[in-house]
C-alpha cells in the first residue's frame, strides 16, 4: 500500500502538472469507486447515482490545489468542493497515460491532458466533499500528527507513546491514529534503523531508544520522499514510473539474507506481528 512517501510524491507531482487546469469532462467507468461525503447536498437520484453528481460538480471546475494528509490526497477545486483520493492497496493516479481495463475514472482537462485513476483490486476510492468539511473528515478519521511537520517533536512523540505503554512498537507505528502515514515497509525500516526489536513493548523502551525511533521516523520518511517512494508492489508515480527507494531497504523483504549493518553477522528474520509481515535482525535489533 502506498505510504506517506509514495502519497507525498504523487501529491508533489500533481502540484507540478494539474494545478490551474480546467476539467472539460469526466469519464466514469466504475461508479462503485465513487463516494459522496454525507455533508454534500444532493438529490436522492444523485446520491443513488454518484456519477451524475460527480459529472455535474466536476465539469468546468478548475484544480486549485492538491494536498496530502496521512495517506489521503485532497484535490481541491475552484468551486468549494474537493475530491479526496485514497489509493488503498493498488490505486494509482496517472497523468497522460493511455487508459486500460483498470482505468475507472478519467479527468479530461481542457488542454487535452488527462488524469486517470486506475485500481487493479478496486479498494481505492474518490470521495466528493465540501471544502469546509475536510477538517471534520480528518477529525472523524482521528489521524495522528504528520511525522515530517516541525510540530511533531520528540516531546509530542513521547506523549503519544505514554498513552500506549503496553503496545508493541511496530504495531504502534502502523496505527494511523498514533502517527499518520507510516505503513508496513517503513515501520520495519524505522525499527531497524533505531536498532529496536519491532516486538518490543513501548513501556520498556529507554529514553535513548525512544529518541532513536523518533529520529529514524523523520530520516527514513524524508529519504524515501527524496527517492520518490518504494515500488515493491503496485506503487507507481503519476508518470507510471517506479519509486527508487528499494535499494535503500535494509530489512523489508530481506528474510534469510545477511544483515546489512556494518559488523553485524545476523540474518534477517520474518515473523508475523499484528498480522503483518515483520522483518528484523535478531542480532542487532534488541
Ligand atoms: Zn543485524
């Protein structure tokens, strides 16, 4: 699933490509991916057939801004509505690519360029919402802080940890209500960088370990954005290209391989923790 670095990459690329563009029309091939926030006023027919509503509101609207919160992309329009996109497992936003059988939605712009929403497994969605309701949506989702923002400090991290003393650190990192945007790949990498066993209970972490985890969160996510994310699975950027972070992965997907930490002779193990594949070096992660 695309995590913070992948979604941030897509957001940055959308900022470079679609801002200011006017939507000439939309093509909706799979209406089941459409959602309408309950705050949107619409007739019963429009709510039963969201494609009608999307067509009405999006046609002739301009793309005003694109933002990210957690793993959500918010495409803000000039008419006080936004489209919130969740890519879930295999969703992609693709710019100027030829549609294929997995293309479910197309924004066609007046300059003849287009933005596609493709999704092989169809868990992703596009949600129509009024701009004034976006804050409420975030509140309802109960997202934790954005880890790369300056206001996410060590002190704030310690306060959040203090409420989850009995949780295991990796499971904690994956919960969007604790910190927003971290998924399975980066949670594994963060624990490795901090030299902490992913199964460690939070209450037993030292101050030094807590600080190492905090720094690892910031460093790994920032580095992954720099390299435009990780394409171990379906993730592609808006130009259909893979991210470049795979060569930087130290544990994720490396079970039975030699630990890459200098001087460590350990072998990476894969276990199941909270139902997710968990990769770590039993020798240098304690
Ligand atoms: Zn090791």
